[in-house]
C-alpha cells in the first residue's frame, strides 16, 4: 500500500502516519465495524467516484443493522471524500470509509463506546492483478462455507464477517490458486472471498440470489443492468457446484477486483475469457471510466481546482470544501 498525505477522521484531515486509534478500541477486539470499498476513476470529464451514493447508502444500512449510530450524514461523508481526493491530489483511487466502535468499553454490549469514522483514499491497482482482467484467474472452491444468515447478516458489509473470507482466501492462496469460491450453508454457490460471481451457461447469465448469503454488490447490480441492456438474459437463482465446471464462462465482480474472468476452477479448465464476459467487461469498464454516456448517472464527479464553474456531468452543482475542525 502506497501512503498518501492525509486521512479524514472526525472532521479533520490528519497526516497518514498520525491516523491512529487506541489499542483498546472495541472494533479492534470484536470486529464491530462496517465499511465500504469505493473507487474513483480518472475520466475524460475529470475524477469521478463510481456509484458513490449507492455505496454510502449501503454503509448507512450496514451500520443500522449492527446498531452503529453514524455521527455523520452520508452527504457529509461524500463531501469529505471529495475534499480528501483533492487534498491528496488523487484523480484515481481506492476509497475506504470505515465506521467502528472506538475506545470506551470492552463489553460485548458496548453502547457507550463511541462510533468513530475514518475515510482513506490511496492508489491501488486491480485487486487480483491487472493481468487477471485479461487472462483470467484460477479459482478453488473453498472447504470453508459462507457464514450462515442464521448467525450473521450477509447483506451488511461488516468488518468481523471478513474473517470468513480470510480463511477461504488463505486456503486458496496456500494451494496455489488466485481466488476462493465459497458455497453457502446449503451447498450452493455463494460468492468469491471478496467478489460476486456470474456463470454463463445455456445462453443465460446466472448469478446467486440474495438467499444464497451473498453481499449485494454495487458492481454486481451494475453488471446485471449492463448485461440486460446488452440483450443478455440474467437469472438470479441457486447454482450447484457442478455447474461451475459445466459453465461456458465464469467471471467475478467487485469494487477492488472490478470484472475478472475465471479460466479454471478446481483444476477444471474453462478456457480463455469468452465472448459474453468480454462484451460485458468492455461496457462495464467504459461505465467506470466515464466513456459510456448511458451510465454517466453512476458517476459522482469531483470538482478540481481547475474545473469550470458549470454543474458536473451528473447534474450536481459545484461542491464547497470541508474546513478541518479546530
């Protein structure tokens, strides 16, 4: 990870190396936090955050599901993110807002522990490597099952839930694979360790439904809409493990990974990335980078010092800067 100059914390812009938390913070001990992974892209019309409002809406919903009362509104976090990008002089970046229970109590019921919020933004390439988007990856179905919705909340992007993903990712990496695929508690396909999954079979694009313990990915929603706009039939249904091996094509989507073809699963070859994957991937990347007019509404443009005074391409007025708290 390449450090940048500033991180936003408690309405202040603090130096990267000074953005620290107490060792007895509740979230450090119990994983009581929620977060988002968001990306900003350098588009022909300037830097733009992809589906920013959708991510912030999910952050608020995740926090509510785990009884974390956010001390800042989604709009304040949005504006602070814009200012952070400007101050760090970032035109493309990975953005990590995190809300967590801080220092104050170590009891499991810790309503008196304050909820702290930070926003970090820094350069970060494709999670599985730039080459993964062209040549595809090798995946392994993990022996670890996705945590049951009877014991956690899959729809919340909660910090503690990712221990499950870490087990699966570590297992697959130690075995020489690029990524893990988890099954749900019933044995149906769920998702990757950090991505949603799509299967192309019998002229349809299949993806697991909400009842398969998935996180409702923002890029998942985007790809479903793009695929349907391209004329493909997208079906949300349970997918058996064997269907992964019988698939014509498989690909993963996620903010960090973007859209990645899968060329092999459990040593069953799927071949080079197929036509459906390539078509959807090309349009998706155009949407990310502001080259698809029909999806410009997904972009939250960041006003830069040299930007014109006209409204952004998404119709929003120019944004004032956040002043650090005294």
